[in-house]
């Protein structure tokens, strides 16, 4: 069956649409000291009142470094790490093999930081870390509500120069989006296989698929749909919300079997490659920006375009293509590249 118009996200996961992906862990590091994982709930005023019924009380995992309990006066930088589409924070720590990879990074010389992993899974499997009356303002949840809570409850260095933002896939998209718009909050960015940097059309409109989506009676009904159809609903809820279109409160990029250019234009307006020109000055404020992607990842071309766009504006950034697909190297990248990157880029207490 031909697909609806979809974003690049769906292209990257063709043939691998399960919610939980098994990923290899790097070898354990001898002598690694244990971290502490706390599971907390953070209330977000920014998510209150959304039309989709998403809870403003969000699960968050906080990983405290080995010295946190013994050095009571020490303060730490914070790395906020955003998960991808179709999983939540608990699945995310499984994919990146926390706590092993964080402990391993510290044992191999990365400076100790607090790592915060918020859950942004929704009725349609992902918020895209966007600002939407339908799904809620997850962008502000991360950039304001979550940061304020962590600074208020943990011994952080409450300064943008000591905050890093990272993410994989949809989380990489969230890092690009939030990073572009909130340089006053974060000081360094690291995007791992970022999705949705551009929007692309695949196939032609399919009236049967459209009918399936329009037959849903509530957002919760999407649980019975395929991964790809839920991804399209999640995209529409995030990027083309419509408070006058119950019961899903969103506009689809197809109506009566015909593509809707106005809806696709709203989607494109949320694509970081299209946003780059207007936010280039903000991106120049970051101490460091990192991007990586696997050489067999369908998202590689767009990641290369983002790197080239940053270079075009003279925005310093590191870019690496490594052997792997969309998820095969993610745990090792966290241990051996992402956390060491922030160890170099963030400001630590003297």
C-alpha cells in the first residue's frame, strides 16, 4: 500500500519499526565506579491543558555521578539527554546501556556530570519536543520547567555554560530545535543521528490510509495502528495542530485523497534545515556543537546538510560519520564520544 506523505523520520526506520531496539554495549570498563539513578516526576505547566490529554507530570531519570554522595559541597554541570521516537526514558536507558556507559565514560576520563533523561512519549508515541496546543509545549518543558526543577533540587551549576543538550533520532531533532531557540539556557549541543531535519514526500496520497486515520475516535485509538501511521499522527499533532478539529485536534497533510500544501508548509517550518538561517546567530553562541551519524543510516544525508549549513555560517561544529546504522553504535557513542564531548565543552566549578 502506498504511504501518506511522511517525514524523513519514517524513512530512517524502514524495516526496523519496533519500539525497543536491541543495541550492543561497549565492553565494561575496569574500575568504573557506580552512579546513582533517581526516578522522579517533574510537573510541567507548559504541558498543562493540552488537547490530547498528555499528562503534565513527566517521568524523569536523573543519573548522579559517583562523587555526588561523598562530596557534599561540589556542584556539577548537567547534560540533558533526549530519547527518540516510539520509546520513553526507560527504554532509552536500555538502548544506551545506562548505567554502564555513563560509568564507563567517567572511568575513561570524562569529567563527572549529572545526566538527566526526561520522558516525552505521548499518545502517538512522541512529542517531537515541539510546542503545540494539541500535544503540549514539550519544547518549554525541556528548556524551562525541567531545567528549573533540576537546578532547584540538585547541586547543579546553574549557568547556561554548564548545561549540555543531547539526543538521538527524534531527540537529535529536539536538540537542534531547542538549541536553535534557547541559547540562553544551554551552552553546548550534541546531535546523534538527528531525524526530521527536513521533510520529504514518499509515494502518493492514499485514500484508504487517510480514511483509517480519520476514523479514529480519540488519540488513544492510535495504539492499534502501525508504527508508520502513528508517526504521521505524532508529526501532525506536533507541527499542524488544530484546536477546532476534534477528536484528534490536528490537520493531516492529505484531505479527500489530495495533498494539502498548506499543511506540508507548516511541517516544513518546523524542519531545522529550514530554520537554520533565522537562528544562525543563536547557534554561534554555543561553545561547541557536535553531530554524528552512522554511514548506513538513512538520515546521513540530512545530517551532512546540517553540518554544511553550519559551516556556511562559520558556526564551529564537529561532524563524524561512523560505521553503523541508525542504532547500532548509539551506546558506544554515548560513552566514548558524547560524554567526553561535554567534558571538554561545558564549564565546570573551580
